[in-house]
């Protein structure tokens, strides 16, 4: 069934709001940020919407979550990281025809989260005047937390994706 632009826009707005709310329902990990499963909603946006709608849903929802959580310094890195995730996922899901393989490839873009935030932390440390060695070594401590976040988001997405596919919300 072909959906109208308005329908896509409404679903994108709802998913952006879900990204924001579910990201805000987070677990703090000290001074370094928080763990959340908001990326699961980004993965749903990839599944349910064409690229021109999935991209802003992910970027707006995640960027607003950082901004409203007191992590404004991460808004630009977050927007770039989430855009990279959506672009990679949309490219990857064109390869297999089986839904489960598509879903696993969408989840695999969680690697972009882990690598992206490591690089963002390195850049932020260098900009704040940290030495090169410290700037590259300190963010390593957050890799396990970002990995937990990516895996938990992927697991939640896998639970939700089957239902989303069954009600025929997948992108046309």
C-alpha cells in the first residue's frame, strides 16, 4: 500500500518524539553520559520510512534528547552519528531479501554508535586542551557502555520489528 507524504511526515514526527522520549528514559553512567535504548526507535524509522523521512526523525529525536538532557556539547556529534547510522542501515537493507537479515543489518549499525562516540569524545577532549595520549585513551572507558547501549537497542528493535512488519508499516 502506497502511503502519502502526509502519512510519512506524521510517522516521522511520531518516531522523532519516541526517539526523544525513550532516549530520555536513560540510565546515567556518571559524568560521562547515559545509556538508553532510543536507538531502537531510530532502527524502526529505518524500517518504516523512506530515507527523506527516517533521516530527520533520527537526527531531530536524538539531537533534542541530548540538548534537553544537559549534553548540548554532544548535539552535533549525535546528529552526525545518527545520520550515519540511518544512511548505512538504508544502504545495507537493500542487500538481503529476508526480513531477519535486514533487521540484523539494521542492528549492526550500532557499531557506528560505538565508533562515532569514541571519535566524538576524542575530538572534544582535544578541543578542551587534553594531551593527545589522554584524548585517545580516556574515551576507551566508554566503549563498553556504548556497546551495551547498541546491543540493548538492537534487542528491543528485534522484538518490535516483527510487529511493525506484520502491520505493514515497513517503508514502501
